[in-house]
C-alpha cells in the first residue's frame, strides 16, 4: 500500500531548498512560486494520508496564490465537507514541508502515520485544481508525483476557481446520498447556482448588465460559463479577462486592488457609467468587491462589510416573513478589519462576533448560528445554513401565501449560496438577488450606513513572526511595548481604532487604522514602527 522505495525516489526528485522555511498559514502555503516544488510534492503525500485517515473520503488540493502577485503561488488542502483543512493537520503539513532531507521526510511521514493512527491500507482519493498562474503547471506535476507515491486515486479538475474546487470536494463526497450537494462537475455547479438564481429573480423587472472585473484570472473562465447559464436573467459584461498575458494577473485590478487602493481599477475608467453596478473578483474568484460611480463620477466601494449588512438584513426579513423568527436565529461573524460603522449597524439588529482573520475562523464561528453570515471586509465570505435549519425549512408548513413565498426564497438561497467557502460568483448572484428584491441601486445599498474613513497598509519587517496577537488579533502581545505605543497614538484621534498583525499570506505585517475624520485615519496608519521591529 505504501512503497517506501517509490516514495524515497520521488522525494529525491523534489528536494527541499535548504535555506527556506515553509509555513501552512492563513490559506495554506504561499510564497514565490519558483520555490514551492518540494512543498507541492509533500502536499500530495499529506493530502493522500489525510484521505486514508478519513477512510478514503475525497480530499481537495487547490494550487493558487489568490490575490497575491502573479509570481507567487500556493497550495491548500480542502477537507471532505469542502471546508478548510483541520487545524491539527496544518501543523503536520508545516512539519512535513520543512523536513530537510528525504530521510527526515520519510521519518516525519512515518511519525505522522503512527501518531495519527493512519491505516495505510485504506484508499486515498484526491481531487485537485489550479488557477491560471504559469507556475501552476509544474507545481501540479510535483503534486501528482506526491499523489502517485502514495498510490492515490487522483482526479484532475483542471484550471478552475478555488470555490468550484471546494464545491467539487463536497459534491463528490455526498454523491448518491440524501445530502447530495449537486452534480460533481463544473456544469453541476453552474446549473445549481443558475437555476436557484432564476427562481429567485423570476417575475421581477430585468436586471441591468453587471460589469465584472475578472482580475485577469481564472474567474474570467468561470464567469463566462456562468454568463451562459444565466442568459438574460443577469447580463454580465466581463472585463480584465486576459488569462494568458504574462504579468497582468491581479495587476492594477481585482478585489484586493480595489479594497486596498479604495479606487476603481484604471482599466475600467472609460467602461463604467455613473450609477452602473460593477464588481471585482480576485485571482481565484473567492473574493468580491462591489462599487459604482455616482453622478459626479466619484467612486464608492461596497466591500465585504456592506455585503454582510445587505445580505444579513435580507435574510432576517425573509425568516420573519416566513413566520420563523422564533425558531431560526441569524448571526454575523466579522474580523477586526470590519469597519466600525458596519459593526455598529449590524450589532443594532442581530448578534455579531469578531474572530481572527482567515476564512476557517469565520466559518467555524458561523456554524454556531442557525444561519451564520460571515464576510471579511476584503470581500471573502458566505452564508451557512445549519443542517437542522435546512431540515426545519424543508418540513415547515407555511400558513399564508406570504409565508410560503418567503420560505421558497430561503430554500432557493440554500441552493444559490456556496456554503463550503466564500465564492465571488455565488456572492454576485446573492447580492444581485437582494438588490432585485429590494429594488436597490448601488447608492441605496451604500446608504445603509456610512463607512468610517480607514487605511490598511503593509509594512515589511525583519521577522513578521515576532508579531503576536490576542483578542481576535486586536491587540499585540509582542514585540513588547508596541501595543502601548499604538494605544497612545489611537487616544489622540476621535473614534480612533488601530491594530497591527502579521499577514498569513504575505511576508509583511498589516497595519489598520480608522477614525471619524479621513485625515486622522491616514495619520494613524502612517506612524513608523520602532527600530526594534525591523
Ligand atoms: C486569504 C484568506 C482570507 C484572508 C486573506 C488575507 O485570502 O483566505 O481569509 O483574509 O488571505 O490574509 P492575511 O491578512 O493573513 O494575509 P485569499 O483570497 O488570498 O485566499
């Protein structure tokens, strides 16, 4: 079942660079694509072992560096329910990826098999995909070597979005069961989302075309397939779709650019008409940023917080209209990056929880609600309907036509929303559904609350691991003395709030600042870190 000779010789072909240390971070391993060969091989081995540990359930592997620059790449493992890899296995992945030699690696594999009690005679099944990064081709070949070293049954899902890979994992593992998540193919995914969307907006006035900035990434392929399924129910105008032009992925476009720069991608300047709705995906289509230009041509951003507010309020209304407000509780999960105005808006209406950055943290917290809405300010998020809520909705007998309509909408939302992970395309359909139901323009949506001015900057430091946080990343515990300095600065600004945390996807620390007055938010984020941090 496990040929040590084959594992040894394949491992020799993928040596670990001696000067590098790898870390399974916020969203898996992520760094320069050219340094990741050994990591990909080893991830193949780990994913196969994870599947064996779980009795041969299918595990997913996604090769992507999402919003990062084109020369970066990365890889993450997806657990059988379509969710992020379980925490304890993240440390196994870090350990195995750092074993200096083949002998050390084989020893680490052996230790993992023994300590995790893995029955290696069990089958291993893995489905994998990559985004459009050029380095993905050789990295996938390294991954395939790792899978074949363990004799895994491997399914190549080709070039696709991260959320579609998550969908496939869940669809494969629920196939033929009463909980079937949908057909385990891209067509199955588009069919599921498209059908639910058409039911939700059916009978309403036709929607104006939506302009989508595809970040020159894999979202361009998926969005163009989705456009076909949607037909006239939602005309999509796709921009930044150059997936084979070197250097353009996420460059001056995409969700991260819009969120960080708080401005329109320059390539859309003469494409977007005042009042028209537009949005940006990121490099693997798991983040979504909406925006519009007002009459005067001023840019207005509708970020993950605005999406959370829009969607949460809509779902709360539907639950109420269905007559289920005493049975189904809706809650929201955010991170410290959520704009203070959004937290206040939501908190006045429903329970809100703040957790550490990373979809895995938000996802788990959202599972504690009957319906959990989670969005990061950067546009990464989804809505989870607990199993018992789904059963409750399926069995509920409405007593009025209005209740029955609301119930049908809720059941369609369960189909529309990719509950495995944040999914920009599924979120587009969710936002468009709410806008259609509420007859909101971008401007009306934007006016739910007014964002506090804020700045988010990246600072390059000598060792980002020297920065450790507590209280959902809102306070630093190290380096010593730095939090006191932040507190002192923040006190000088009206409604000031600021925090510093190490990124889990880039070699930087992130500094966030918000204040009531724009110039004050800018000032608070431009303080320099003390010399001892560099
Ligand atoms: C990933 C994670 C997100 C996180 C983001 C930035 O997004 O999935 O949850 O917000 O990285 O994380 P950090 O601040 O630690 O670098 P993506 O879209 O890059 O996969």
